[in-house]
C-alpha cells in the first residue's frame, strides 16, 4: 500500500513519538509511507533522520487555502491508497484537499487526545462526514469521540497504541550504564517518571510525595525524564525550582533521552501521576521493561494497568495517596518483582506493536475492499 500519514503537531510527546513508530512499522512491512508534518518541528526533524519522506507545511489557522491547494497537488501526484492522521486538527487541511482533488480515498483518524469542546456544528459535520473511520486509543477516547464529534458509533474502532517489546526488553538493556552515569549507588532505590514538562502530568505530586518519603528513607533517588515542549519552559523551571527547594540533590533531571529502555531499566519503580491521559505510552514502555508502577486511577490508564497486579493505582492529584502506594513498593521488593513480571506479560499479550500494527493493516484492507 501507498500510505500518506499526517501529524502536523508542533509539540513533542507521546502522540508524535507514536506516529513515527507507526510509520516505521508500516515501512518494515513493505508499505510505502510519506509524512505530512509541520515545517522544522521536532517530528519533521526526526522523520528526516529516520529517512521517511516528508511534506512540510507551515500555517497558523485551521483554514488555509494556499496550503490546501499545496496538499491537493501532492495528493494528485502521489496516487495514495489511503490517508491516516494522528492529529484531528489535520482534518481541516486533509478533507478540503481531498474534496478539491475529487479523490475517493479512505481517510483514517487516530484520536490520540480527548477534547472538552463539542464539535457538532455544520463545519465539523462536513469534515467528519468524509472521514472513513476513527480509531480510539482507549475506552475513554471512544466515549469522548461519541460525546464531542458528529460520528456514528459504527465509524469508531478501538485500537490501542503499542510498544515494541523486543526493543523494550529488560534482558536486552543496560541498567548499570544509566546508574553509573548518574552516580546511583547499588543500594539506592530509584523512582522515576517520564513525561514532557506540562501542567497536569503530575510532577508536583511526584515531588510532594518524594519530600515525604525522603524524611523516612535514606536510600532514595528520584528521576525525572523529559523536556519542555513549545511554550512550556516556564513550567519546567518551576518544577526544577520545586525539586531544589524540596529535596536538593535527590532529583535527577535527565532531559530528553533516546535510550528509553536503559533509562526505564535503571529505575526500580515507575511513577505515572498524570491527571488526564488518553492512553499512556510511557506506562506501557515501563511495563514492558518489567517495572512495577504507581499510576493515577483515571482515563486511559485504566485500559493499561491492573490495580494490584501490574500496578498500584492512586487517586489522581493526591500526593498523600501516591506516597502511601510508593511506600508499599519501597518496602516490598518481592511485590515489585512480581508486579514487574505481570506487567511485561500483560504488555506482550495486549500492547505488542507487531500485533497492533497488523490489526491496523487489517482495518485498512477491510475498508479498501469495500
């Protein structure tokens, strides 16, 4: 198949990373893929480094006639079998271009982020009527699509995001490399989170819980992995100041890392305190690495983690509850190891990228055959 993919986001996080993962999976299966992306964005630069053919755009408004005409020309030349976007805003470029080009081509949307705005006005009805199928990455996103978008339930399919459990494999990574890099002692217990610096990711609760735990335990280290995305530098500075005020010298800020399997393996407990998460790529990556986790009891996390089996779930935003759940794992190494093994087993059975990539290809073929 000849597939045109789209992700015109200027940010850098789970959605953008997964778009590139999905593209490579399609390439590896022999399909021709090209990417529509925002010019000079992080995903644009990463796609080029991965030798993915890109078509870059730059615009600020939803409707931009010149960019629509540019995409129309690309569509007419490309002879694509289908279009798949990971970013719902991209439909306002894609659908007008498809209509202008008079193409009877399937258009798929993976809904990665929920919305609180009801979009059932005339314009949205016109856009979504042309959509072939929307993939919801979790049950909460499926409900969100029905509540906010002019889509019939027959046009929505549940399709979780996935992780490469061969790449994310504790037996194939180097735990000591990271621990040596950051001077982490053999007896130190490391709790870490991986998320971009953005309000609502739970950095504050993580640090509040860390302050309380450090008052009781002397062998703890805390690791925060990630970087500020566009417009989030002030928040990142706030979190770093908070860490220095609360537990100076005990928090390791790694910045963005490409060696995620090694980073996760260096941790003993993974913390996922997000207030609202459509799914949670970082959580399934940690689970694939056999890390026991403490995660918020909310939204798409409930599709992933099983409380008391793979993870301990806490009330979102509640630093006291988070601290108590972390303390349970700190004091019980056997429970951590048992949960870690259960987490990897669940990930392989339900979120393996090979399995989910084949599922999306099966969906493509189903609609192409129609």
